[in-house]
C-alpha cells in the first residue's frame, strides 16, 4: 500500500481525544492527551519514487544531513504561513500540486503558539498539525513539526508551557515515521533568549521526543534547534559572548563549545535577502553585519538547516532581491567552508497580502494553487533546478556566487 497505513490518516486520534478532553484541549488536558496517546508501532510506507521512499529516515553525519544509506541529501520546499490566517492554502490538493508542479520534497508546518494560534485554539491547531503530517506522509514528502514561537521570544516563557506535552504527543503518535522532523522553537529572540536558555529548553524537549523512539527501537528523528536573534547567531553554541543585544555578533570570540549532546541535531539559520546580506558601513567597518562572510564560516563548523528564508526584507514585505537570494542558495548548494549541502524552506506558501507570499491574495480560496507572485515564481524556478534537475539560467546565476576572497581587506 503506497501510503501511510489507513489507521493514521485524517488525524482521527488527535481529533477524538481532543474532543474528549474538552473545548480547548490545552494545559492539563493536553498533558492527559499526550499520556493517553499510544506510541506508534505502525510501519510506514510511501509512494514509490517519492522523496521519502527514496531517502528514508534521515540522519546527521558530521556537518551533513544524509539519507538512510549515508548519502548527502538536500531538501528544498516551503514553510506554511500561520493557519489562523491562511488555512485554505493547506490541504491534500494544494500539497499534491506543490509536489507535482513546484517540485517540493519538504513542507514546514508552522504552527504559531501565540499570535492567535495554538494557545487560543489548541484543539484545532493540533488536529490541523496531525492532518498535515499525515497528508505529507501519504504523498511521500518530509515535513517539519514547527513549534512556532515569535513573541515573546524565549522558549522557556510560561506562554509556551505546553511545548513539553505537545512534543510528547507528536513524538508518541509519529514515532518511527521517517518523514517527520521536529523544530523545537522558531526564532528565539530578545535579550533573554540566549543560547543558555535555548539549550536548557532543548535539553528538556529532546529526551521527551527520543523516549518515544527509543521505546520502539527506532532511529532518532532529525531535530532542528533554534538559535539566538531570530535564528541568526547560529554559532552561539561554539563561542563565549554571542548573544542578542551586545553588538558582538560577528566578531571573533573565545571558543566555548556548548553544543547539544544528542545525535541527529541541526542548528537553525533564517535569512531575508534584502535585510541579511553583505552588510553596510558602520563604526569604520565597511561590511558590518556581513551575513555571507559569517555563515560561509559557520557552515564549516555546524550542521545547519535553513527552515525559513525570504526574498524580501525581514518583515516579510518590502523589496524583493533575487540576486542576493541566489547568493544564499549557491552557498547552500555547497559554496561554503564545509562544502555542506544545506536544506531550505521558503517563507511562505500562502496567499497573505505581503511580498514574501508565494501566491497572489485570495488564490487559495479560489484553489488557484499556481497563481504565483514574483517571489513565488522565483522559488518555483529554484525548486525546479534544485529538486528536479532542470536547467534555468534565470535563477542561480554564476555571477551571484559569493567569493570570500573578493571581500578580504588587507
């Protein structure tokens, strides 16, 4: 049977248990739901020729994300927008179209916690997450279960207290499912969201996820961990004094290795091309905040997953810059210090009225799944090259390759 076993399709278990727990399903009710959910023992099957059937359960080897045979793999696709705004965009029809016509092999499932998301409607958001996980499995692509924190930005904040129960639920329900990856906390931010805070949080959540997998003897899943300053200070776990607000962002700092001590862990990097690029003059430095120079080096030190990027400014709106985005994608395709292939998800496949959206406003309501914006058209062409082997001289132009030597100042 070329799909996930029928008993797991449709999110029925989440739906029934949440209904039994009450109208909201959060807090103690979610804890109860997680504890009552049996650990999955079903063997998963995927459509022949699909991404998951081809690559299987992923693992990290050194700096590199690899497939089940140890071969380096690069995933490329989209992130969803928050479902509270764009729920019409996400169903089996739209995701199948993304696979067939946009050539994605991964979909990041961004479930906002605040901002009108999970904390307001835990039952609806949990059921939506289950449905989308199972749809991705049925269609044979990978998905990221994203606990999408934003404001406040410290993952240990009391507003995010349900994270432990949520990840326990998801890991028990999908233990051993090769297509499921976990993102612990989107974009930690604020002066209190230091690597120490993020590490303490991760050291609690990761064993919760691993426990379900260990109980059935399954390989641990890929876990993507957020980094300080909206997933920009990626090497904060390797040096002393790298944290938001002290303006020591990209300077050389003493080594202080505090990486997470678990297998199959990756560190998150997010960029928006019009904001995060070669930098600009400041304090006598010509390229202050040169993200290319910084990340070129980091990609030789840590396994990185770019779970969110945009062609626009960091707001998700503003100017679109395809040339600077080209430079990032070239870097992700191996043009970096570690020759690392970095997987990437574009923000966002949605019809929200902003420049970073892949679809024109109101497209999803009309089921116009290919009604692309300027950003969406560019991403579709990049995905056709990255995942489909196409040749397209309009994207990933060779003149946009970042060359460190060209920016070296004597």
